[in-house]
């Protein structure tokens, strides 16, 4: 049995003839990608979306909401320190020339 990571409730896959019709608005480019993926997997669009939602609800995300925002806003001097570290690494290479980045 899977557990919802954010609500600590057991989630059981139950597929029956009784479903809840739902309307979801999906941007056109994403819908095209979903259709393409469903065709590759040889399953319906609905099945793919249900599987994706089940995966998200049961596994959740390990990233904090602000994780990527923090990566985008590096502290002052971090870029210079990274460049300095790269130069030090490249200068110590022996077996091949440094890769141009």
C-alpha cells in the first residue's frame, strides 16, 4: 500500500467502473507532450495522467519549495570563487588538456 507523503493517508489503487469526472485545463504544448507520451507507452491519455497524479501524491517531492530560487540567486563572490576553483582544477590536470567550458 502506498502512503500520501503530505497527508499520511494510505492510498490504494482502486480501478472500477465508477469514476469521478473532472475537468482540468492543460496548456496546449503540455497536452501535446502528454498525448505523444501516451502513444509511446500505448496507454490512454487518461491513464497516463492518473499514473502521474498517483506518483506525485504518493512520492511527493523532496525539494523544498524555494530550492531552485535559492540556486538562481547566488551570493556575491560565489561566481568568482567557482572560477578560481575551476582554474585550480584545470591547472592540476595531467592526463589530458582542460575542457573549454
